[in-house]
C-alpha cells in the first residue's frame, strides 16, 4: 500500500514538473508537445497595417467588411490591401476602385460616398482594454463611390 501511494505521488509530481518545464526554457523557443507559446511570450510592439474605411456624406466613418475587399477572411483582406499599397499607387488605386464598385451595390453602405485606404498603428493592449482608436492614422489614398443603389 505504501509503495503504491509513493508511486502515485511520484507520478503526480512528475506530471507537475513536466508541465512547469517550459517556464524554465528560453521564451523564444517552442517545441512539441510542450509549448511556451512564443507569440505571446514577449512584447511585439505596435503593429501598423492598412485598412479601407468608408466615409459617409456627413463625414462619419464606416468599416468596410472584408468580403467587399477580397473575401470573408479578415487576414486575406488585410493582405490584399497591404500588397496593393506595397506595389505602389496604381495597384492601390485599382483596388480602391474595385472595392468602391462593390460598396456601390451594397444597400447597407448606401450612405458611403468615398473610400480611403489608410495606414494605421494600434497598441494591441489598449485596443482590447480601453480604446479601439488607432495611435496613428495616415491617409494613403482615396476614391469616390459612384452609382449602384444610391
């Protein structure tokens, strides 16, 4: 009986130590099956990325859904905008016009009169705790929304 209890305690302690082991490793290293989740183990700064914003007649801003940019996947829409901006003013302008055409036929966005591609920078902690406002926002270019369901 005593040896079984000792074996059970040893087994339990072994699992606890195995679970705590990644805390003793370099946080940037990752391994299977025990992960330190390096993407969360250090400060990653304030990311900057591009987005498209709709501007209504009165100046109110509206978010443009990813499905109107590329497809329903947020990261693919973000990459589409980022690649267009990186490729230069003409590809970015062409993307803006394509999105404007889709916005023109979307009844929910009937008040949107123009689009702006913006480069925005956020503080991720602040975004999820106190304010969704960007730390900085720079207009890259804009285009008009015409026709459609107006």
